[in-house]
């Protein structure tokens, strides 16, 4: 049964808006999923990080998998909302609203947790990088691979700088660049040993990507709130249409 006249126009507009928001929601979920996949499997930065127990990178991996799951679920929920709106299915819309509300509450809880532990997480990460360079690099092949890749692709050397290696009784690795003199033209600045420590580079990289992620999450949250409101309105229209013969939107 369809609403007539003005009522039909109102419900058509609500359906279009709900469909639009769910398209945005689905795209945002796909963006979060793609971002998490890049963080976890990008060959340049993080693919070769070792799977070592009791390190801060366990939290990194867990965070990536949580983002993957959240992005995938949000994308699927967007599809569910589109189907519920197009078919005017009250059942699908109710399920859509409940799932969206649960996800929204989880996002709020996760954001609060990350904010409260932001200092501890940052300190743990920087301390772990320092241990990798000064204590574990010379004896652990997997750590060497991870550190070398980080130093090559982030254009950095050591935790705080190249002095970390001689200070800990090690030679400066080739992934830091060549021990040459730029001033006399023996090598270019890009080929010489890099003076910037990897702690600063990684912190900068994480903060840049966190800002991108924060922007995406804010957009997703706004879309979720609007989508939930529209789903409630559309459900009421459907319920009224099934039980009463309303002629206009003013009867709500």
C-alpha cells in the first residue's frame, strides 16, 4: 500500500535521503576498510613487521584487524539500509537501526578508550622502537628486516639518529645510507646517512594518518546519526501506511 499525494512525496524524499546517506555510509566503510588494509599489508611500511609476542605491535595488528572488521560491517550495514529503504521493509529497517546503533555505541566507547590511553600507547611505541634498534637489531633477523624496511621507506636512521648504532656497539646499517661526504660530491644528500631518527618519522606518520582516520570517523558518525533518524521516520510512515489512511505529512 502506498501513501497518496503529499504523503507519497514525503516518503519518497525520505527514501531518497536514507538511500543517499547509506551510500555515503557504505563508501566511508569501504574507506576505513581500505585504510586498515593499507596499514596492515602495505609492502613499503608495515608488511614485514615481525609477529613478535609481547610487543607494542601486537596492539597495532589488533587495531588494524578491528578497523578491517568495522569497515566491512559498516559497508554491509549501508547496503542493508539501502535495501530496507528501497523495499520499504520495516523489518530490514529495524534490524538496520539496531545494528547501526550498536556500532555507534562501540565507536564511542573505542574512541574514549583510545583518547584515555593515547599517552601510554605513544610511549610504549617509542620505547619499543628504541629497544629494536639498540638491543634486538644485531641478534634478531626479523627485527633487522623490519628496521631496515622502516629506515629505507621512511628515510630515517636509528631510533633517535644514526648515533644509536655506535652507542650500542653496532655498525650503522646500509639501510641508513652510505657513510660518505656530500660536500665534496662523493654522494648526493639522498645517498648519505640520514640524520633523522625513526621515532620522529613514525610518530609523524601515525599522527598524519590518525587525522585522516579521525576525519573519516567523524563523517561516518554524522552519517550514522542522520541515517538512524531517517530510518525511524521511514518506519513510522510505513507503520502508519499499514494501519491508517493518512493524506499528508502533517498527520505525523
